[in-house]
C-alpha cells in the first residue's frame, strides 16, 4: 500500500492538502516551517505472519497518521478525508483525538495494513 498515492489520487484530500506538492509527508520529512495544514505518517510497529514451513509471506504494519492544522475543526476534517481515502486499503485501529501543541493543532489516528513481501 502506498499511502501517498492514495492521498494524491483523492480529490477531497488534495482540496485540503494541495497538489503541488501534496502536503503529506513521512514523519521527519516535512519541510521546515511547512505551510499548514499538512499530514505526517510513520510506521510504529510491525509483525510478520510467521509460518512453520517457511518465511513469513506478509507483515502486519501499524502506522500513525498525524494531521497538523490551524484549528481542531480543520484537523478533524482532514483526518476524516484521509481516512475515507485510505480505508479501503487498511483499517483504523485507534482514534487518539486532537489537541493543541504550541500554536498548532494536531489530530492523530492509527491504521493497520498488511504488506505482502
């Protein structure tokens, strides 16, 4: 699953996150002082589907998605658009809510997906 491709192909996401560039970045890769709003993601856990008769054919991956914006309302709207865009390829495992960090609002949720090897 390529998260960026799913977000970039969704018109609701690009209406909120732009198109040149789509402001959806791997954690730590967002440009310094990036224009709000934007979204970051990072792999937080993973576990192989082990077999007794050979190597694991796939891994279950947990990914944290963080939406950064100017208001809680904006963050929640973007989080819902992102969720709608990717939910056919994964499932949401937790919704961690939103809060304010310094002058920026943040909304966080996690997803699980299976990546074939």
